[in-house]
C-alpha cells in the first residue's frame, strides 16, 4: 500500500472517531423518549434523543431501523457522509466539509457525535421529508415522536404507550426492575448519560485534483505520477479526445478516477451557440464515453468556466441533469508557451497555501503539468491533505454556488 493511502486511512479513522466522539461529559442530561408512529422506543443510548443548543438530535439509525418511516439511509465512512433519501428528496450531511445539502441548496444544520454514533437534528429531518413531529409533554419523560402514519394524536399516543413508558423509565433509572431469578429487588441506580459539550476537531484540508482537455499524449504520464503517490484525480474530458485515445480513457476509468465531461471538441461556436447546441455537444461527449467504457457521467465543466456563459446555458446544463464544477485554484497551465514546470508547480502550491479547508485545483493534460505534478503531490502529501475525486452525488463547487 502506498504511504499516502496508509496516512489517509489512519487519518480517516481518527477523524471518524473524533467526530462521533466529539461531545464530552459536563453535566447530567435529561432523558427523552423517541416515538415512531404508534410505538415507543426504550430509553437506550441507541434510541434516546438529546437537546443541544435548543435543538433535539437523535441517532441517525432511528431512521435506518424503522422502515415504516419510508426513508433510506447510508453512512459512507470513507467520504464522511450520512445520506437520507426517498422518492422525493435526497439530503446529505457531509461532516468532513461541515456542510449539509440537498439537490437545490445548502443548510446550516449539522450532525453531532455522541455515544459512538452520528446524531441528526430530528425536527429538521422530519421537515425535509414531510414527516410529522410531535413534542409530547409526559411524565416522567418528554416524548419526541416521528410520524409517517398514525391514527393517534399526541394525547392518545401518550395514553396508548403509558405502561411501556413507565416500564422503560424504571429500567433506565434503576428505580425498580425484577431480578433475573424473578424475586423482588431494587436494581442499582443508573447514572444518567452526561450532557454533551463541544470539543475541537482537527483541521481538515481537502483537495480535488482536476484535469481538463484530455485524454491525450500527456495523460499517461499524469496517471503514472498519480499512481506513484497513490492519489486519485477527476478528469473532465473532450469527446473527440476520448475517441482518439480509447486505451487511455479505459485506464482512467479502470483506475477509479473521477469522470466528467468538457464538451465534445472545445469549439466555442458549436458548444455555446445556443442552449440546444450545448446540450447536444454534452450528450455527444457522453455517448463517446459510453461507447468506449460502457458508462456515462453527470459531471460537467464549462470550457473557460461557468463565468464565461450566460444563465440560459447554465440552466440548460442543470435541466439536462448535469452538475457543473469550476475551480478555486488555477494552475495557469493551459498554454505550453506561457507556462513552465516551475510556474505550474508554484501556482498550485501557492494557491493551496492560501486556500481554506477545501480546494479544487484546475490543471490541464499538458507536458508542463505532468512535469510539475510530482512536486505538487509531494506538497499535498507532506501537508496532510485528503485527496478526493468528484462524485455525481457531490455538492458542486462552482462560481455561482449553484448546487442544483
């Protein structure tokens, strides 16, 4: 295994542990019940909500383990994301980049770590997926109830689960529970779970390496260097170049790099003549990709960037189901006569040094870039960046903050 891969794996494990253990004890917490439709869940760490900064949070597994709510859940520990979806919506909590987003916008709500799991804001999640949410005042413990279908209102539900509520509470507090032998007895008093307090997370630096205008005669060298450092990139490719270099294209796909489109032939008049011509050129490039590799993509980068085109063209791209990406750092490597190995490396490294937690680096499949790449990747490796490829479910990073 490459050194970078080992470091990345160890860092990912550390980050996940710190995120999901990111709340430390400070005081005793008030217990709360979770209700799902007409049933009450026991008072256990795996089911109990908690209150933090005037918001209630529940383990994300509540939605995963109760299929009647109609929500599917995935926790991708490699990409540090919890995603919820159904037929009408997809919502992702990205706790690496500390963002929450759906197909149209970003949100301020975040996940929190406690009891070795991820907790999500219950009321926000219910609202996003059109689920009912009841805050039911009950003795001895308040109930937070998620509702997808029920014939019981809040008061009727409280009466319906009254016996279970008292039993669960006694088991939780140790006030009374039968002994295993069936004889009477008082169990030891249970110390309530501590209330959370925030703890600092390590600085996280993420970089997306992207290459435009390939594949061509320089792409193989770029792939060799990426392999040497155990890193992946995302290639925004031209349709005619894919047809001219099918073996290189297959290598990119087979090596599990990210795949995006850059148009068919970079011809401005053909590409940007109208929204229809743009859609046609992108589809033509996707057909080239499909004919060679058997796959298609919904990632796109506008030649010269999205600032170069008008709103009608940007809207057409999203209407066709594509997500478009720009960049935060420009290697300024597109012209071999106006750049050098030294200038390309300097532009990228200086940009990374000044960037925030997430950087998207624009490079091109040129000889100068291939020559500069070892120095760039060595800097990335030395400074502890996480290198990620762009996926089709990723919230796009573009100049207009358009997350469609």
